[in-house]
C-alpha cells in the first residue's frame, strides 16, 4: 500500500459550464504519453465523483509528489475567455469537500493542497488553504 501524505486538488483547465468526462481526460493524458488518466478522482459539474486511476497506483498529476498523493480534479477552472477562475458549482464544492473528508479518514496523515502549491500554475483556481485549513 502506498503511503499517502497529500490530497492534491486540480481543475481540468476547461471553460466554465463545459462538460467533460473521465474518458475525455484519459484520452488527453494518453495523448501526452501517460499510461492512463493521471487523477484518481474526477468531480463532474453535477457533483458526481468518478473514479480515474486506481488509488493503489501512483498518479500522474503533480511532478515530484505523485508517489505519496491522491489527485482529485474538478471539471472547470477557466472563464469563457480562458482565464483562471473558480468555476466550481455548488454541487462540486460539496462533493470536493466530502471526498476530501473521506480521503482524510482513509489517509489520516494526508493534508489537502492545491496544485498551485507545487507548480507555477493557477490550478485549481481557488484558495485551497483557505477552504481546507
């Protein structure tokens, strides 16, 4: 079993209101040379949570931190012009909070982080530290 110390939140960097699926992200990641989708969980616009890569497998979502983390991605993160924006629906916010709480029960040493804490990116386009103290 992997030793998990981080839950890293991401956005799909897609425009507000556009629906994408685990299969879409899997296709994008395979095109970049990944074996499969890099995230362990994906939260759709309606708040439903979908399985990506199995949690037992090392993710491909945050360089230098994949071996000890779980990657969670919500669909969205960009405004209509393609600029970073917190586009989470209320359903996504509730689902991300619930998923993070569930993961913290299963991985009690894990802290919740935004991708932007480890990379020069806006992702996940909201203040994770403020929401997950």
